[in-house]
């Protein structure tokens, strides 16, 4: 009864009745389709329906995963941080025996001009006896063995070792000493004593001229 | 749940059973938005918007948390940090544009949800509490949106903060001290920006809490429906899942298509160019307007142009500025009283010929006019139009609705939802 | 009781609004609004189209490079581009080496300190630097520009109604005010004799208040020599620099559009599937 009334008033004022009239109008066609589905091949109908639901839900899942990607990747280093990933340092002013601390990727980098004595001391060591076996030559560039460039980050738990600034303790092996847990590094910044497992890391670097070194 | 025929949650397997006995959270979900919640079978697409509003809130919270990882609440750094997000942060432009337009879409969805409630009488007994909580959510949303708009610290951010906190200075005696308390200073500055950021982060979670109450209150009487006729028996309802989850899935798809179209192809369409100029406390933009979703209220604020006083004595009781502020807040607060202003026993506007006329030819046009005029400069034609529309708005809720519900002769209601749907009267057995 | 109070409140608010309406109308009749020179003579943006327009539009790299040349040789003398870094120029189609060279050769150097003495100094820019501003601060900028502040251009196309078309129109919009008529044939100085452009400002009907402090920056053809041999007409330069500034304001536009198409395509399929799922679930339920 009321459905009939509804249709009548719809004709008069379409703008008013549209939202409510739409589902009512589609009832007939839908019901017909539903009946066919139901009365017809029951088994295949069910399977086709299941497939549609599974497809819709899996599509939603894929979409959610696709949206999650940018929401997670936003946390990785932004373009301005990456842009500072390489620096150029002029080392002309560093005299033998001196070292400087500079900053690369917000981490300290030690640039040390080794004296011939320090180079010799580093080369004297029996590489096989080291915890992290490496020669000085492997840690420097050919012809520039006196330029020892390492990260100033202790490989134990990340403190900054002492020994780069003049007057600081250089440890028992004349290189660097980490005061946090007592790691001693030698003149090639190799771990010799204490808890640190590895030598101070050597960043990727290259001399782009005789006195300018590019780190990173 | 109050319907005895609601399906009962049956844990499958030992783990589900173990969980159900200790923390019946799956049971709660099952009864709230699963097969355990019987819903009238005749809901139309307007009933999709509650779920969509929930989705919009989730979009805002997720994108907002991401933005907060990169944003600095500092008067010197806020603007640049937003641009840093837009330019350098991986996919930052996407997150920021989604948040910016997500706010607009949240309001679009909520406005449709509110109009649904207004037309179909969803605020009437026994659903008054749902309505009251809904209006509370709306107020919290407005506060959140306003504070969020301040955060990029552009020109519109700054002057929006200045003007909106200026409302409070209209209050006699305590106005100016109150404004200073809100801002932590004489003008919007670091203190205001920091507290707005703090509250902008907090309030969405408060909103989520009130939404839980809103849904809880909804589950006591169950959902209303387009006929407004109460559920009489099992044949009137279908389980929420899978019937309405499927329908909401489709609605969500349509919503997201529109959201994506705007976010990716016209992301600044709903914004204002001046907010891409860093805040300058020494220079106000030529036309300051709030975000589009505040325009009707802004129009009401501006529509009050004469002081209320005793004629010919020069004594002013309520100055126009204060009255504008009162009316603007009043225009929302009056919604709290709506269940007691509209006393008609018939819920749905379908069966209320007079109410329907006032709704479609009065309320909707007046709000459209207010929205349009709110964004216009104060020229005579816009002022006159918004005064007319605002006068109707107040009259509609406070005068017309109570009278209409008394004098109106509603159309005959169907005996039941099933009858309305099938056109057949109920079998006597049911 | 509630309804009585509501009735009175409604009567009060609506009444005051109608009173206000009367007041507004009377005021409008008694003191009609005076037409303003801006309302009558401010021009809509000139028609111009760009390769990046529309949902499928992409930046024209060659045009952006030409625009950068115009910016660096003309605009950069006064206008900063603070939010853009040299490394961003890779997106204009420059190689890493070219970006480095561009940064190094930039006319303004980056403020720095002398590593020996700590005194203020400057150094050549590197790709990671933001583009250095021509003036150290706002006071210096105003002092050098007759107390007008040249705005930063990083976001100019998003910060002005009309976007790139506004920039284009403004650059080409300098007119001789004497005898200037609008489209309706009204002559500005006859209608508004008091609106003559003050000394030190320049008449430009595309600027909000018609009088802009900036002198016409693009004054003649071939002011810039393009590397790609394009003829540098005034309109060409204005169009190129507008395109460049659009890129500067929205460097991720291309990513945005392509992601948008992917998202739309995906959602369309999802929505169709969801609709079919919805229809099959409801197939046996009348509603």
C-alpha cells in the first residue's frame, strides 16, 4: 500500500523523494535476479558468489598494503638528509701526528695524518693475531698510507672514542681509546683490547685532489 | 543487544574459545558490527555515512601521526617543516595532501550523516542519547579542525587563530583575560601554536572515545530506518554482516574514488592560496575566510549587524559583536535541544508532508546560502542574503519545528518495515 | 518549558537578524557603496596554457630549464627561492655534474663562517644547499627596494589566485596608465583621477591594487639568451618562468598525478567487485 503511495508522490516532487525512492525502485529487478540465481544452478551460483567476495576482500587487502607502503617508507631518510651523504674535506692543514674530527651523516669521522713511526708501528703487527685482521694498507689508499680515515664510532656500543683531539688519551696502543667500556684501538684504528668486536669502520672515501678527500 | 533473534557468537576452535572466556573482544566486535547485530533491512545509501565517517577519522589519525613525525610546532619552523614534508620526506606530499583533504571529506561525510539524522528523525526517542553524543562529536571535530588549520602557520592559519580566539573577547568582563589565557599571550604566537599542536593530537582520540559511546548508545535501540517505523520482528532485519558490511564496502569504494580524485588531482581546490604565505603578524590578507566547512557559522557571525538595546536611549544591552558570537555558538548548541523541540511522534520525513517542505525548501537552501555568503566579502547583497538565511535557520529549529510537529497531519505509516519493503501486509503468524 | 524558551530565543535571534536586514538595506540606500578602482580595473588573468595543465599534464623539462635561466638571470637579483635546493634541479633534467656546476656558479654565495677566524664569510654553494637569498634579511631587502619586500617565489604559484597564469599576466601586465581603458571602455584616470600611480610604483592592472613596486622585470625581447635556441620573446620568457615557478612550488606534481591514476584504477576495480559482492549478498533479500 505505502509503496504505491510513494511512487505517486515521487512523480510530483522528484527532488524530494529521490533518495528514498531509489532502493524501492530497484527492488523489482533485484528480486527477479535473485530468484533466478536461487532457483537455477544452485551449486555453481554459490561458487561464483564466493569467488566475488574473496576477490573483493583480497582487493581491499592489497589496497591496504599498497597504502601502508608510503606510510612506512616516509620514515626512511628524507631527500635533504640523503643529499648530505657525501662531504669534501680539505686536509692540507693537518700536520703529521695531528688529527681532526669532522661530521659525516651526523656521525663523527676521524681524519688522522699518521707519522712515519705510527705507520711503522701499525705495519709491525702480526695481522693474524688481530681480532679483526686487516692491514693498514687495506684501510688506506695506495700512496696515502699516512691518511687514516675512520668513523669515530666505537664498534662496541657506539660511543665516540678519545684520541682524535690533541691531549686526549690515545689508549695503550697509541691510537684511540673508548672510555665507555675500555676498548683500545691501535694506530691503524684496529681493535686490540676491550669489548669492541671490530676495527673502527673505514667509510668509503677517495682523494679527489692531493689535499681534498671526498667521504661518502 | 536487545533483539532476541540476534545471532549468537560461537567461538570456532580452542583458541577462540579460550580468548572468548577471558576477553570476549571478538564477541564484542561480532555483536557490534558483525552478524550479531540485526539491522533494519530497508536502509538506503544515506545509512552508509556513519561507517564512512569512521573511516575518515581513521584516515585522519593515521596520516596525522605520520605528519607529526616530521612537523615542528615552532613559529619559525612550522611553515618550513610542512614544506619539508611536501618536498623532501618520502611520500610526504601524499600524506600531507591526504590529511588536508581528509579533513574536508570528513566534514562532507559528517554533514550528510547529520542531514540524514535530521530528515529521518534519528534524534527522536529512543535515540536522543545517540544524537547528543553525535553533536558532541561534531563540536570536538570543529575544535580539532580549527586547531589543525593553525598548525602550518601560514597567513590563514595565523589570522584564523586571531579571529576565532577574538570571539572570546566579545564576552563582557572576562573576555579579554580569557582570550589571553587561550593564546598564552596577546596574539597568536609560540605558546598558542604549541598548545594547539598538543590538543590537535589529543582531541581525535577523544573523538574516537565519544564515537564508541555513540555506537554503544546506537546498539541499545538499534539502527533507525527510512520509514521510521520500529523493528517489529526478525523479518524486519538482516544481520549487519554480511549484508551491511558488503554495502558499506561498496560505499567505501565510491567515497575513496572521490577522495582520491580530489587529493591527487586538485589537492588545493578546497584550500586557500593565502595559507601558502608564511604567517605575518603585521599584515592581514585581503579576504580572510575560514575553511569551507565553517562558512555557514561564519556567515551567521557576520549577519548580526545591529546592537540590541533600548531604543532612543543609546543604552546597549547586547552589542552586535557579542550577539554574533552567541548566535554562532547557539546555532550548533540548539541541536542539543532538537529531540525536545520536534515533538512529532512520526520519525521519518517521508510521512511528514509539512516538515518535509520546510526541510527541503527552507533549511537546506538557507544553509546553502549561508555557506555561499560566508565566503563572500561584506557587500550589501551578501549581507542581506545571509541575514535572511540566518533568520530562517533559527526560526526553523526554534519556532517552526515545534509548531509544525503540533499542527501537522502525518501520512499513514506502514505497519512494519517488511510491509513497506514488500508491499504485502505481515502474515498473521509473524 | 524548553519549547517556550526556544520560541523566545528564536524570536529574538531571528528578529535581530531581520532588524539588521532592514538596517543593511537602509544603509545601502542612504550611503550606496562607492565603486572602487580595484573592482573596476583589476583584470582577470591572461589566457595561457602549460604542458603540466590537466590531470595528464607533465612538466616540459626544456621549458623548466629555460625558466630557471630567466629566474637566475632576472628574478634572482631580488627574489629568493628559499625552499628549493640545488639538488632539486636534477628533476629539471640536469646531470649531477651540471647541478654541481650550477650551484658553484650561482651569483649569490652561501653565508658561512671563516673556519680560521669564525668571522662571517660566504662560500660557493653545493648541491645540498638551499638556493641562497639575494638579501641577508628582510631589512636589507626592503632597504634595497624602496621599502618594498620582494616576496619569496618558492610557493608563489600556489599562494596567488590563478597560479602560473597570474605570474604570467603580472609579468606582461605593465601598461601606460595615461589613457588606460578597461574592456568596457572606461578610462581609469577620468573615472578615478585620485588613483594615479604614485611615484616609485608601477601601474599593472593584474596586480591586486593596480600599483606594484616592482618595475617591469621582463622589459625587452632577448633579455635572456636561451641555450636551446628558443627565441626569447617577452611572452616566451614570462611563460617559461611561470612554468619553472610552478615546478618550484609543486615539485612532486608528476608523482602525484601518476599515483592518482594508479589509485583511481585500482579503486574502480575494487568498487565494481564490492558492488557485485553487495548485489549477490542481497540477491535473495527484498529491501
